[in-house]
């Protein structure tokens, strides 16, 4: 390559989200010289915008808190959920390495975890389902520990923060939700906000890192401590391949073109293809109206590079993406954003309806299930859309979408049209274009059941997962309350996704496979560049980050094992 800089490293990693950083840190701890290239100007990828939960069954954090189980239980659960897409090699590799990954990071790096002891798997009725302890999350992190290096981190997603402050599910979120009803919560929230305002004044950004922000912050600290070289605004333009496999890559960055030899391989962890218009149009249902929660830089680079070396993208998953219902947010300055409806759907006193005015699913099940049900209920020629409907009591207690609970004002969201309001059910239906008579009938039927704590139509509140999403103060069912207090409100909700499932086929060591199922030496894929071990299903919260960290760890460890 004319006029190119020539360099050598041991392992080259493309992408700086959870998978890429896990691979880099693991390999660096084994003595490898690792270079991470990130085409964006900041690191963290979509991980930085995530809730941060990590599904890692049989982990030591849970065991230390009294939760023990045999690996056969989560394996049995995954086999029940995944059905025909159950891949024994990948599942067994994941279940074996996930506890090792958690132990490595928790004891050897700056990434320490808290346990999700009360977070059940989504489908509690299936064999092997867990009732808690299979999830971990990065402990909250003080961004000041990164000093000036925090400027390399992607800021949080504005739509899911409170003035840029990240709020973690659990006691932290409960305090914010009950700030008007609990003096203790009011004190706690006041302290958090005052500290945040101080950080904004002195540092220009949030420094109380939680969720995906804490995960990326701790991974960054760990990478720097391990001597990982991180280059932003740099991308792989082509892989170098010889008779023995992948030998390196061509890079394009601020310094120009670089030809880099990678002694022990290249790891693809570029974030999948959520913003690759061509792949999305070919694989996503109703792709033209789909809104992704992934970063714009996730445009399928890893899949293209993998294909150039002979790698194969999986094509038989029931869902190519990790679905999530979203609402579109128009900010006063003209920016357009997307809000993920993760928490609000499960609270007592809200339902989801179609334009017909009828419910179409159990709103309290997983976010992936909500979108799948919406696709199933929509004619292929029509736009998939739904409305979350609630009353005034619900809105001020829990919020709806980006609309925050009391005491935060709602007027701006009414003016923008994001939030619809009606003094009656008929008026609300008219403002949304919903069949008024059918909506009134739906709400009347729902209310009759809700007052008795039952949902004959869809069974809200009948599993541990659903009850966790509800409100324990609501009796007799934490997921149900009648919709009766005017005015009434609605937010339009459409299909979105956190990222993609349909990545490159790999073996249990995260090595990319060619069309014959043979390993392409020196080429690894992890995160959403790797075909998901979950086979296009969503068995539990954290099933994106758990495998991303685990197979990043596996790839880094395997690459380091190639060193003489």
C-alpha cells in the first residue's frame, strides 16, 4: 500500500463496545500488545447507551450472595426458549465462559459488579427458568477516576437520562419514582441532582456513571491500566489475508493510511448492522418505519469485513434484531430522538392498543415480545403502530415514555405532540386516530378485570418477571389498575431495536466460520458482529451484553493462547 504507515501488533480489535473492550483487556492481561480501533470520535458504542445489565448464569457474584445453581438449569431454559435455533456448541461455550468472564473482570480489573438477585428470566413458566441471580451489572462509577480520559467516552443517550443524569433500575429508580411520596427518596434524589449539577458546572458532563455508562467507564479504566492502545476516528477498510488466514488489516485514520500486521488475529466487534440500510431493508420487517436505538456508527462494517474473508451471516433466526418498542421524540432544537419503552408498559394502569382500539398483547412481557406481537397484529401493507394509554394518576405517578412523573411538568410534551391528551376517552381516541367506540369498550373491559386483579385477555401479572415490572403497592395485582381518572393520555409507540442478532457464524471460540463451516484462522467476531447465541430470541434482560462480554473474553483468551 503506497505511502502507508506500517505497524505490527499482537491483536487488532475493531470496535470499542463491551465485546471489543472485553477482548482487548483479556488479551492484554495475557501479555499481548493490543490495538483497538474505533471509527467514531468516542468509545463505548451502543453499550454506553444501554441499561448495562449482563446475563451471566452461575456467576460468582450471585454465589457470594447465596444464589447457587447447576449449569444444567440455564441450559435447559435456553433449550426451551430457543427451540430450533438452539446451538449446543455456542450455548455450552457461553455457559462455561460466562462465570469465568465475570470472575476475571471482577478480580483482575476495574470492572466490578453488583448482583441482580431479584431479576427473574422472562419466561418463568419454562423449564430451567431462573428467579434471580443470573444477572450482574457494573457498579456505579465515579467518572473522575478517568481524569481527562473520560472525554473519550460516549455521553449517555439524552432520552433516557434526567438532564444527562443516568438512573439505574432498582432502588435508584424507585427513589426517583417516589420522590413526591417519600421524604427519604426526596433527600436521596436531591443529593443526586445537586451533585450532578456540580459535575456539570465543573466537568461539563455527568460524572455519576451508572448503567452502560458505568460499564464503559470501568472497561476504559481497565483497558488503560492494561496498556491497550485505543485509536478513535480510525476504521478497518480491508482485512489482509494469507494462506494461513487473517494476518492484519488496512486502517484509515487521522494520520492517514496504515497497514498493520496482527500476529494473533483480528476481532470484529463493530456493533452489527442496525444502521446498514441495505441489510436492514432486506432482513427487517417494516424496515422503512423501524427506529434503532443503536449508535449511528453501527453500519455493518464488521459483517462486510467478515464476508470479504469468507465469513457467513446467519439467515435462519426468527428475528434478525433485538426488538424494543420505541417512541419518536422531537426536541425543541430540531433534534429527533428515540425513547425505549422498557419500564412503563409493565406498571399498573396502562394498556397498549392498535388503531382499532383493541389490545393486542400482554404489555407486561418483554420488550422483544411487545414488538413481535405488534408485527403479528399488523398487515404487511400497513404501518405497525400502537398507543400506550393511561390516565392522569398513572402519568403523574410513573410517567409515560419520555414524560417524567411529578413534579416534572408535562406541558412541553403536549405542545410538541409527543403526548396526546383528552378530557374523555372519546376525545383522546379522536386526537390519536383510534376507533373511539372500540377503545371505550376495551378500557371498560380492562377496568372491570383490573379492579379484581385479573387480566382475562392476556394474563398480566401472572409471572415473576411481570410482577417485578409492576408496583408492589398496587393490590391485589402489582401489574394492574383501572384507567379511570381524567384527563387521559397516550403516546404513539412503534417498532425499534437495541441492535441486531443476525451476525457472522462462529464456533464456540468466537472464530468466524466460512461457507463450509470451517474456521477462518485469525478472525474472531463478538458482540453483535457474531450471530447471537440466543438464536434470535430474548430469554432474559442482559442477553445482549452478557454474550458480548463473554465471547469478547473468549476471543481475547483464545488469541492470547496462540502466542508461543
